[in-house]
């Protein structure tokens, strides 16, 4: 169970299913259809694009070699299509500037997300969005706006350009500890996935499991961690005392691998290449 006596120096949040009420499978289907249509409408080979798109996603999910997720994506994508990385990046900026944003039209934000974040920020807590870092930053900012949340409340947003691994790899969370300049015991992780989000607890972080859109592939014992709806979390967060020793300065960009590995070693955990859980 969460230790109510802990004094956090930073609070980390998952996005989809935590701050953002969303059926992730339905969203991904809409996302894939929309980007396919965008590419096809421009007269490009949408079939080859989707082959590269899927190859890039697989590469991000499977690599652990120090490259950014963006580099892993584009290295796998480019052999499938005509054109350079720079050309495709420029082209897709138009998609993420416009059509991607339309995908959130039907989202009904929960006001508790903004209530919690604004209260925590006012109390001096540095906030980090530790969402699955497989999207460009523009897409992450859109999804926060769909949630009714100001992206600028966060000192750090993870995305595919500033992250070198993905959840639940412990190096992903170690990167964020290094970016925050804190130890695991200084952090609260708020998420809805018992595997991907609560992996942070293997580095000593505390946890709050948001259950509105709970994802629990391992039949996790909910009694082992503080949990409740997003409204419950907001009420709990509003009552937290002011942050006594805020983390900072917080790095927004890529964390050198040596710093991430040092943060991992300091936690006493070791990553497992397949699952990201403790070896």
C-alpha cells in the first residue's frame, strides 16, 4: 500500500487511460486509418508507408541499443519507402499539425485530470508525463489537450525523440529518474497499467493505480498499491502537503545512457531485455 508519509519530489503520469479517458485499441485503429488516408490523399504509396510504419513501431518496441526511439523508428521505416527521412518528417508534420488533432473530437475529458495537475503544480510538485514514448511530441501535446490538460504544466514530456526505450523497460524509468535528478523513492507514478506503469515501483517509486480504464494482464493484487478512480486520485492529490524539496532542474531532452544506467544501478534493480522487469 502507498506510504502516506512519503514526501514526493516529483510526480509522474501515464496518459492514455489515466489522464485521458480512452479505449486505446479503438484509438489506434482510428489513428492508423487516418494516417493511411492522409498518405494516400497526397498520392504516395500508402501500402508501402504502412509497411514502414509498422516496421518502425516494432523497432521502437524491441530495440535497446542507445538509439532514440525516433532513430530506431526511421531506421526501420526508410527502407520500406521512397524518399528520405527528412522528406517524410516534413510531410508528416502536416498530419500531426492538423488531421491527428481531429482524432480527439469525440473524447470526453474528465475534469479531475486538470484539477489534480493544477493542484499539484500549485503545491510545487514538478510533473513529468511518462507516457509510452512512441509518438512525436506534437501528438503527445494533442492528447494532453484532449484530456483537458495544459501540456505546459509538465516539466518533462516523454516522446520518441527524447527516449531510448519503452515501457516497461526499467531503463525507460531510469532515464526519467536521471532527467528529474532524483531517486526512485522520491517519485510517485500515477498510471492505469499494472505492468507498464507499475514497473516504476521496481526502482523504488511509489504508485497510484487509476482504475477507470484499468489494464491488468497479470491479475495484480490491488491491495498492494493505492488505487481508485481519477476522481479519487484528484481528491487525494489536492490534499497532499506542499512539495518540500522539488526536483530540478528537470531535463527535457535525451538523457545520456550512462546517467540512466547509473540511476538504474542506484536503485538496485537490473533490466530484463525481454520484459523490462527485474532480472
